[in-house]
C-alpha cells in the first residue's frame, strides 16, 4: 500500500500517522520528493482501510500495490534513484560507463587497461577477482590479490571499482575494499548472498539471471533492499533463448519496462549479451538509444591472450572509438527527450 500526501502536509501530521501505522506492525518507508511525501507500507496491510486513511485531510490518495516487490516499485518512489560513488553517479539522467577486463590477471595488465578506459571516458572500473566459471578447470581468478590490484588502480586513476562477490563470507572484505559489489547472473537468486549484500551500504550491481522474468529480477533486488540497502543498480546482460549463434540474447525491452516498473537505474552489458567483440558497439548503441542508465563493457589490451572472455572484449582503441560515437548518440537522445 502507498499513501500519497498533499503538498505541504505538516511534518507533525506525517509523524503522527507514521507512528500509528508502526503500532499496527507495519513498516513505513518514507520518500520525500520535491513536492510531496509518500509512505510505502510494508507488511500485512489487509486490515487497513484505504477509504478511512483517505479521510485524513493531509492525504491525497491511497493505492494498493499488486506486485510482490515493494521497495523497488516506482509507486513507492516516483523519482529515479541515483547511485553515487566517489563523485560518480548512475541513474536520474546520469550515464555510467563501466569498463575493464573480464578477469584481473596481473597488476601490469589491469593498470594498463584501467588507464586506457579512463582516458576514453569510463567513469567506473570493473574487473573479476573471483571468477564463476562453467568449468572447474578454467581460470578462477586471483581472489583477494585481485582486489588488492584493483585498489592500486583506483588510487592511480580515481575510478570507483566494481567486482563480483560470490560467497556471503566475503561480505566484510567487499564492503570495506570495493566501491560497488557485483552479483552475477548465476547468483541472482542466491538469497543468502542477496541478504548479506543488503546488510551493508555498499551499492550493488545486480545482473539479471539467465532465464529470469522481470518480476523475478525485481524480486531479487527486493531481497537486497528489504535488508536496508537501497543502492541497487540493475543490469540487463542478455537471457538464454533458443538462439545459439550469440552467447545470449539481449532483451533490450527490459530497459523501458524496468524503468516503468521501478525507480532503480538499469544498465546494459553488451559484452555478455552478444559474446562477440564486433557486436559490442551496435548493442551499446541500442542501449543508449533506448535510454539505459549506463553500460558495462569488457576491454582487454591483448584479448588473444586473455584468461577469460577475450572473444567478447574490445581493445582499448576500439573502446575509444565506440565511446566517441556513444557520446554523440547520447547527446542526440537527450535532445530528443527534452
């Protein structure tokens, strides 16, 4: 249930109603907008009468939400969520460019790529320290040593760092060392992991599962938010379909649908969607054109030697060329949306 108050509703009236609702075992999420305040009610609201609540002279309207996700629902928070890390923003008109190699292989490799992507306009730095691989015999990442390398790159470039967390036991180290925790597609419904990520304030980049519906995707975000962490960024990275020519199928419609249903920012991963380096730029352009809040792209200076996903990685020169085109397209899209 959502209670929308009239503009200028007195603070004491809002606080009085909040206490009354909480006394009935209802959790109240308060959103203060530019003109109005909204109460999002979480819990068993069946005993509450919308008609009775609307009798209060400071209430404009009451709505019951049918979707199972509450905190992630745009009805709870009409204004876009903006996630800010070290001065860089994603959401609410701020476009995030997340770039870096699939896997961190060495300090030399990662610093080379980090400096290159920053020079081309990336404002977030990604890299895999712990690698979830289909085969147990594939490169599994450098682990904690990889995160230490990322911290060196952050110091030298100033870029916030993003890497994937795979186990709940790592939460304290990630919360302390990493700027954004990534939860990968295979772990989208690892509920213990989602809950642990929700207990810290570190923003979370949540990737859509290989066959997840929009509702399942948003419910995964709800798990994080229900524990108190509202700093969630959603990522469409392609889903599994009958097509086998590409690695996955980019569901570009996820962007406008999620933006309609939720206030959370959503970025697109063209690298994992296409799985082929020459598909990255056209899929990126599609993401920009449809209004995504950002992109996450894999870049490697020697993809033929990459320990992971070299075939879908751009070389720095190609990334730089793509970024020039992205900025031109984004400017045009922004002008059209005015």
